C-alpha cells in the first residue's frame, strides 16, 4: 500500500509528513499516537483505542484538527500519478566530461578504479571536449540553462582541455543564447594559485573533496606514492575559498563546497563534519561510501550506528547555529515550500535522459558512474546516441514505476536513489540499493526536522 | 490549531499542473559529485 504519511520523533518533537502534499506538521504526542490508527474515516476507532490514555474531549478536538487538514489537502492528499508536465522523452541539458581518466590520488574507495574506470589511463583531447559541447547544444533544444561538469579522475591533470572547452563553450553562449553553468570536482592536489585564479575568472563552481579529520582523510585518500594528502589539499582549499569571498562573489551564482565520504571505518563521522568546520570551511557535504564486498563498505549491521550518528550530527548542527557559528550542510538543506515540481521529482538525476557522461574517447554513458560498464554505452559524440532503448528505459525508471519505491514515504524526496548503485548491487536500475535507501530516509528525517525547527524558531522570533 | 502546527506551505500538488520547465539544476543521486538529491533542491522559477 502506498505510504500516505510518515511520522517520526526527535528530541521530543513529533513530526508528521503528508507524502502527497509535502505538508510538514509538528504535532503533539497524542496526535502522534492517534496517527497509528487514524485513516481519515475512523474517528470512533481512534477514540476507542486511546480514551484510556487521553481525555475523550481532547481526542475529539484533535480529530477536528486532523479533518481540517484533510479539507485543506494537507493530510492524506490524493495520490500523484505521472503528470502531463513530465515529458515522455527527456531533453539532455547536462553533461559530465571525463577530462582525465587518470588521477594523482589513489582513494581506497574510488568507484572509478583510481580514475581509469577499468580502462587505459588517458585524458580527453580538446577536440573531443568541444565536440561534446556541440552535442549538448544540439540535444538541449529549447533549454537555456545547460551544465557542464569537468570530472575525472582528476580534471586539473588536463587543464589544456578544460581551458579549450571553456573558451569554446563561452563563445558558443554568445552564438546560441545558451547559458552554461560550469562545475569542477577536484581533489585539490593541483589547485595552485594559477589554477585558482583561472577557475575564479571563469566562474566555475567547485566541489572540493576532503574526508574530514586528517587521520581519516589520509588513511583513505593517499597519493600514488602512498602519502597522505590532507596537509597539501587543505592548504589549497583554504586559499581557494578565501579567494572567493567578498566582492561580487555572492552574486555570481557559483558555489564552492567541500564534500567528503565516510566509510565503515569512520561511523563517528560527526567528528569529520566538525573537523572540516573547525578548519574554517562552512559549506559542507559528507556522504556514505557505496561499495560492494569491501572492508570499507557500510553494512546492514552498521545501520543502527549510522542512524544514531545522524542524530548526533543534527544536534551538533543545531548547536553550532545556536552559538552563532552555524554551517551549511547539504543534506539538511531543504525548501519545504518551494521544492522541485513533481516532474523534476520523477526525473531525478536525469541519468541517461537529461544527463550523460562523455568518456575521454567520446563514448557516451548514462552517467559518470556507468563509464566503463559496456552494457550501458549509449553511443558516442561522433555518432550520437545509437542505443535509444536505454535513454527511454532510464526516463521511465522513475519512482512510480519501481515496485520498491512507489509505496515508500520518501518517494518524492529521493527520486528512487542512484541508478548506478542499483545496477552495482542488483544488476537492475529499477531495484534500489537498500542500504542507500535506509541512509537516505534517515537523512531526510533529519532535514525535515531541521527545517521544521528553524521555521518554528523564525515564527517565535517574529512574535 | 492547538495540537498541530504546520510549518510550510506545501506546493507538491499544485506543481502537478505547473511544473516541468526543466531549467533546474541536475541532481546527482549518488554519493559522489554534486550529490544533491532532488529533495534538497529548490525550484528555479
């Protein structure tokens, strides 16, 4: 049966989410218990179940409030089907360029086999990169905003192509009226002054990889020679972030943030988030590793510990805010009133139908994680998409078509999780990776709690 | 209301009819890259 509501408790706050409207209600304990029975039609059952514990008048008063929410479509709102605004065929508006399938680090959990993706180590030529821009312009049709992510491996190892493609894309903006948002994900080893200046001058958004505490980072992110990377990259990240403050940086529409990975070895990852914050970084993200058959993998047995740790992280996050030294943690950000539309929530990441990855040789894959998984090769930038079944299959692999997703309360928040992870664990993009789901659901509860508490605080301050 | 405080103005139902412009940012669902789940995004409109 499709979940219509979800409820949870944290720190004595009881929260009720209405799945199909997205309404979030902070409720008292009595209503929290009533919702175990109440289905919108059975008031007398609710009273009978709880009248020994609560005064009947209170129960009836609360039932009236629940019915009022139902009238406003904020409780048990009708199920959402695929809307007409969800186009049958996707429009590719975003590409990932694997500019260097090579890396100067050897992170132990790397899904790209140290940058090579199971292929020969190689870098993308400027010709392939520019041809990919042409491909994007053609495929994006009427979409104005397009995205180009320079990825690897380590993209700073191939600045020749990064620079050539950027110049080409900027020139094409003028010709076509497109607006390209450029992003780079880097490990920071080569983030020297010249590269920082060039990335700043060209309005790149940056995702900087760091795993938190020095000992955690260095154990997982050594260089080719086995030496830790922390001291070198933190020095570079500090310089880079300092160079992006003040002036017009608030208005350029680019972001710079640190992202890290936690593994089975650091389930006390709140310390890693706080370590990054203490080092002077305040836009942060930390994600669970996704690995199969590895000593670093998060296992089902780890889940209770992981959930506890997110509770700890929420409390630390709120405490820092209270002390006036708050930080931005990606997964606790959520706009409960102006989130994405239903069509976007069904499209999800868009892998294979709105987003594709271009391998260094020009081969096309549904996303960067699929690079090297031959079964999923879509074609190449020279031939276009020749395997048309996959884009359509990915397009239709949304939450309402996945048996395990369509009944789940988080279906409109997680969009069914990562296809590449589903494929890794089940060989089937329509069967989600369960541990990822469990962690995602916990993070969503944390985000909803944080947003609800911030809203209550705002209302209190406004009298 | 005495027992319930609604903390948002939910828009999900209304976007069934109004959404789909597609101008929003791509949202990687995995544990890598920009790693944004759609739930963490805002509408660009």
